[in-house]
């Protein structure tokens, strides 16, 4: 394995993924959860029970692949720190 492998995600428009992340974040905060801990738990395990049903957050996050969420978060982090 001397060659670098490529991973490419192009499933959903960026704006849709961002809107879903925003809604999930708001729903978790409104219900009193730590949104970072809950979202990390969901991304690491794939268990949707880390996400509340409030504001249909669990249903929304299920529409997005976890790798799409990670990609969007990395893009945002990189753009805010290296642009």
C-alpha cells in the first residue's frame, strides 16, 4: 500500500448538509444536551439515539451519510483556519 487512496463524497448539496447540521445542533441545545458530545457519539457509533427527535433532528440526520457530515465539518474547519 504505497499509493495514497482517494475518498470522494458527492452525494448531497453542501447547503442541505449544513442546514441539517444546524437543525440538529439547535434541537440538541434546546433539549439541554451537549451537541458536540451527542454528534460525536452519533458519528462514531452510527446509533441514531444520540440525536433527539425534537425538531425531527433524528429523521433529518438519518438522511445524510456520516461521511458527508464529517466532510462538511472538516471543510468548515479548514476554511475558517486556513483561508
